[in-house]
């Protein structure tokens, strides 16, 4: 008996500690505040336009502080919470009004940001903007818990800084501005990612508002039959599931890419260590499961590279492709070897001198092959210029011969072309570049590697 009383007392204490009704505002106050937030005209629209311009500038110059300031100004939370509140009290007129105002706000935001990015001379997609193009399940969690915090704060007697904090955490405006950037520059991939992120935020902020409204059970809830309630709940669940599924897939891709990057970096750091050569550059490309490295120094033989290829499986990279480009290394080794041969000729017999002469001739032939002739350098420069003329977004190219080793033991040489652009090249663009290069070089042994690398700033700026 005594233990039961202690348990009940502890349960009451915990329930009182976590109760949402302790400082809850009256139902009429909650209803009035949430309905007032749905309104989006006059002052609110002008405030929204100003906030969109500020957020667009922040994304354009990659300023986190400016973006946060714009999110604090934005009035977009009101219509979204109005949708969730309308579902929670079964007020279908409020739901329609909230959807209408949210649609107007989104359209005004897209037009405003598109106009800004269309006239802005800064066309580079900065990291703050790129961060809004690939939403994942973590963005769903942020929107869900942010929405819960928002509606809990909106139903309290004493106003706090919860709503501004939620506006910053869920980031409603940057995705719309990113979508405007995509419209201005015709980038469908960025547009779909940004609109999806905005949809995630809207759906789960509204869902959180609905759940808390159902829990609080305000007096303004309309009396509807159990069949209507069940139908509304099914619709809410269906929308939530449909919204969350793509984010799970994108999160899986993100995790797999990060795992590949981590394993590849570990492989490069531990295994690509040579006595007389160094790794000058390493490009890790999760999409194509490729590790492309440039080695400068002593030439690594086929057996050494075969051993490296076999070690890929030790790092969980059995399906990865290792491309090794050895740049300018044979020239140094051949000169050293020639000096040793000439010293041996002074001490060797005439019989051995003929064999060593043949060896010198062979080494000289290898040296001539290793050294890029002027016409080859000119050809590389011409290809780079022609490629840039066709695809202005490509701002850097590297081209050379690479040795390829595959898991099945086969090997060969390919012409490796590495192109760097500020935005990812589409699959069609990569195919056209590959076909063009094969026709240009009159060879099918061509490998194209596309990298995303920010364009170097022409002039340094200061803040």
C-alpha cells in the first residue's frame, strides 16, 4: 500500500512537472493569436518582401548572420501554424484561408528572390545556398520538433522567444530564396531540392501544431462525427508519410556517400605512401565510386599498383575504381639511371658496352614518351579552351594519361580528363563531353571525372 501511494505521488509529480496546462493561455486567446497569424496582407506582405531580399543577399554573399536576420523578420510561420490549427479544430474554412495565404506568400517570395538573383552580378552558388538543395530525414526532425516548440510557445500566457527561435531553426525563407535562385539560373535540380525542403518544413510544422491542438483540446474545436475525425487523421498520416519517404532515401544516399568518403580518405592516407613519390591530388567521387589520384615522383610499377588495387577490399571499397595518374616522374628517374649506366660503361668490357648502349637507347625512348611534346601540350590547351567555350561553367581542367586497374585483374591506359565546375554537371552534359572528347582524340579510351569546385574569386573581398 505504501509503495503504491509513493508511486502515485511520484506519477502526479512527474505529470505536474511536464504538464502543458500549467501556464496555458485561455482558449479564446490562443484562437485569436493563431487566427491573427494567418493574415498576410498589407504590412505583412511588405515585411515578407523585405525579408526575402535580405535572405537572398545573405545567400548570395554567404553571410549566415544576414540569413538569420531575415528569418527573424519573416511572417511565414503564421499561415503554416494556421493550417495545423485548422486541422486540429476541424475548421475547414481556416484551413482554406491559411493555404491561400501561404500560397500567396510562397509565390511572392519566389518572384522576389528570382528577380534579385536575375539582376545580381554574383552568380556563384555559395555553401549556404547549396545546403538548402539536399534535404534529408534530419530536416524532418528539425521541422517536427521546431513545430512542437512553436505551438507550445504560442499557447502560453507569457510570450517568449520560442517563435523566433523556431523560425531560425526550421529555416522557411532560405529554401524559397534558393528556389528563386534556381528559377533565375534555370537549375531544376536545385529548385526541386529547395521546394522539397520548404514542403518538409511546412508539413511537419503544421503536423506538430495539429498534434498539440488535439492534445490541448481547445474549446473552439468544432464538433464533428467520428467518421470525419478518422478521415482527417488518415489524411494527416498519408501526407506525413508521403513527405518523409524521399527524405529517408536522400538521407541514405548522404550516409553512404559519407561512408565512402571516410573509407577512401583512410585508404589514401594509409596506403598511398611512397618512398620517392607523393600524392599531389586526390579526388574522391562517391557517385561513380571512383578514387582519382595524381602521383608525382618515382614511377610506381604495375605490381605496386596491383597491390594497391587489391587492398581496396580491406577498406570496404571492393567496388571502387582507382585511377592513378603519374605525372612527370620518369624524367627524373631516367636521368639518374643514365648517369649510373655511363659510369658502368667506363668500367665494363666492350662486350657489355653494346648491351648497355641498347639499354640507353631504350631508356631514351621511354624518356621521350614520358616528356609531353609541345604539340601534346598545345592539344591539351586547345581542348581546354574549346571545352570552356562550350560549357562556360567549367573553370578548370586537367588532362593526362592514367593507368587503370580493375578488380578482375584487367588493366590498361586511358586519357583522363578532370573537369571542375561550380555546379554539378548533368548526366547529359557529361555524356556529351565524353562523346565529344572521344571524337576529338579519335580514341575510345577516355575517362571523364566531373568535380564540383567553387570558382576562385577574381578579387578578394572584405566584410
